[in-house]
């Protein structure tokens, strides 16, 4: 495993629509392992392949229970993720992105989502997420479509200290 460089705006790869993964081979496994290591090193709680300059539909997320700090963070790897359901219920949260250093913004997103995709072996998977976990998944899936939180934010500012849980 190795830590890859996280690309930042205005790198063009962040604005491209990433292509679906078709081969579940060793190259994909290496990409996933490197993304996990890169996310942990950043540190962040989510990372999409375009953020390491690979325009493919792969995301990793590692996040614990927002209400219970005793629960260890859970790692999710998803290939070709798609949002199949998102609640009409929305909430506003403050997001920061590893690829947009120095800025945060308020983004309105669905409170709960259902996402389907494949795991690293190419087997179908489906999950439900709510709250911050849902937000992280939506942020990462946006990256696969070349969308950054700054496109969606209703307000953007420079925080005095970098926020935790960047994605
Ligand atoms: Zn991001």
C-alpha cells in the first residue's frame, strides 16, 4: 500500500465524469488499498478515486457512529456506487473537502439515502445511510460526477482552523 497525492482544485480530473469500473483485478485492489491509506493519512473520512487523479468510479469511506464515540469507525469500499433512493427530508451541514483546501461551506443534502454498488470483488452490495454517513456518501459520489461541494454550497468561507472529517 502507498499513500498517493491528493489532487486539489483546479485540477481537471476533479471536473471529469469518472468512468465505471469493469475489471475487478489487482490494479483495482491496489487502487482501493492506496485510497484507504491516503484517506487515513490525510486524515479524512472519505475519498473518491478522482481525488487521487484516477477517473474511475471508486469511493472509500471510514466513519464511526456520530452519536457514540465508543463505536469504532467502519470502513466502506464501494465501486460504481449509485444513489437509488434519497429522502425528501434534508438538512444543512458544514462540509470541507480534501481537494478544496482552506474552505468549508454549508450544503443541504438528504438526511437518508440508499446506495447500491459493488464491493472490491465485484459482488453487488446495497446500504442505507443517514446523517453524516449519508452526507459523506453523497459528497463522494458527487466527486465521481465532477461535482464539488463548492458548487452546491449556499455559503462558503475560510475557517480559522481546518474542520475535522474532511472528505
Ligand atoms: Zn471532497
